[in-house]
C-alpha cells in the first residue's frame, strides 16, 4: 500500500474512532532515537533539562492532591517551558548535524517536522494558559470544592472546550460574518474583478483570466488578532483597520488561496519605474507540487505558474507590507528545512536581493522574536531591510508571547492535519517492534 493510500486509510479510521483533533495535554518527551541524532553536547544539555523536568513532574504529582488551581497552572506552564527549551536545543542540534553532513536531508526534514508539530502543540497550550488564565482558574475552582479534586482531568476538559469554541487556537476576536461579507463585496469592486458578461465570474490576477471559483482572500489573516497585527506593523491602535483594509486582500481562485495560506507560494515585487503601479510575480516555494496540475480540470501545472507576473484589471494593488509579512512567515517555515543560503538561491531577482522593494514594513524586534520562535536563527541577514525600530515597544517577554500566538495561528491548521497520521505511523512502528520482540521470544522458547 502506497503512502497516499495509507494516509486515506488512516484518515477514515481516525474519523470513525476519534475527533479530528486531540486537545488533551500530552506527553512531549523527546524519544531517545531522535535526540541521538543531535551532537553529543546538545544531547547532554537536553538530558540536564530532562532531569530537571523529572523532579518537577514528581513534585507536581505529589502536590496535585492539595494544590489550588493557580498553583496547578503555574506548575503546568513551567513543565511546558522546560519542554520548549528541550525542543529549541533539539532543533539547533539537528540543524548542526545536517549542516555537517551527518544527517541526510530526508532524515533531517522528517525529524524536524515531528519536532515542529510537538512544538506547535505545546506552544498552543502555553499560549492558552497565558491568555486565558483567568477563565481556566475560574473553571478549575469548581473542581477544588470536591473532596478529592482531579485538577488534571478538569484542566484537560477545560482546554478541550476552550479550543473547540475559539476561532483560532489562542482565541482572538470572533470574526463578524456581516463585516467579512461586506469586505469581500468591496474588495471585488476595489480590483474591478467582475466579468462584464457574467457577474458570477471574477478576475484572478494569477491565472490572468475570469474564474467561477474565485474568492476574496485575506493576506494577513484575521485570526492573528487586531492587537498583534497593529503592533507588528507599528500601528498599535489600528489593528482592526489594518486587517480589514482593501490592501490586505486579493482575489484569487479558491484552490490557489488554499495553497497561498499554507505557504506553497509567495508573491514578490518586481522592480518598477517611478509612479508605476507595483508589479508582482508568483514564486513557487513547495517544489514537491511543481509537476502537478493546479486543479484536476486544468492543464496548467504549478511549475508553469512559477515566475509568472500577475495581471490586474486596474491600478489598484495589494499592500506591500501585507505581502511582505506573508513572504517572511512563509520563508521562516521553509528555511528551517534548508542549509544557509537556500533562500537567496530559491528566490532570484535581478537586483540580487530577495525582496526588490525594501521598506519599513515590520517591527524589527517582533520579527526577531518570530524568527526565534519559528526557527531559532538570526533573521537579520534575510529581512533587515524590511524592518523598523519601534519606540513604543512591549517587553521582550510580551513580544515572545505575541510571536508564539502568531506561530500557533499560522501552523495549527497544518499541524492538525498531520497529527493523526504521525500517531498512526508511530503506532505501526510500535506494533512492528512488538511483533519482532514476540518473534524473538518464540524463537528463544523453541530453542
């Protein structure tokens, strides 16, 4: 059975036996076979953290019977922070082994992907404790009235309900459907997207034609939150206006929007003459889909779109800062899998620079936090020309939490899709090893 068939079988099996997502606190322990891929010095640092974690976990277990909700959440957050440090070290160690040629690219990417998913889940939980602490404490206080309170079980239930009821993992402002529909209608007029002969068709600047499956897509998603958007772009009081700006939208075919959201491609500027409308081109990031058709009924492949310039019906254009944010967050996701210099080779421009029209787009301190949360590397070389120094900044600790919120929002949809598949693969590996052990036992008995 091929990988695709296995994936389909796992998905159908998961749908029949369990919810699509698991929100319960889980074991984030790093398997020894994974940590062993990192250099010896990194392994020792991870072991020190693991020893500290064991002591804290033991202490937490002993205190659960008589701790209150505030103490329980504090202890849980400390455990998550310890795991975060372990995964930070592991990520750095795996990259070091890869760059030295001690790990194949396939092995490196597989290990980093599993590490990435675990990090997204524990960061998800940690952000929720930070942002929704009062609500969690209030919910846990009911459990404290019991003779034998089970705070761990009550916490798991509260976390489950919290995640299910939120629009995104950390629970931002709920999007108004009326506001969203109004924005979509205005965006179509803004880009003069309607087909004069059939209003059900809209102009897609990427496909350079009218299509019945076009949608009005946000570039920076509403789900990152108004406060985070305002702070990131240097306009703390205008987060809502930034998110609902016409320049934060683009008309495109629905199947393109799906790949745009997951970072399969980015849109980068082409140098223009003074007073000319901005020009943009399509750059494919996910090379794995290059030979495939963009949709089954089209002869066009993703590779054929790579490098294509977008064509608009009027002089209106999306805002550079919004597409710069999408470019940055996408590049940070891909660069974690590659060796230094990959980005420069992948995105070749006549100017020799990755982004042709540098500007003061994003707050530098926040970009550094995002780079640290997403990939644990220095982003100055890649993005320095597109940042500004903010004078009204938050503390580094608060910026870290905001970066974690953005990370979780950006990664969670993809993580949720992969979790069940990885669990099934791990279960199959366990079953295989168990079968081998039983075979060895039978052979030994017969002997």
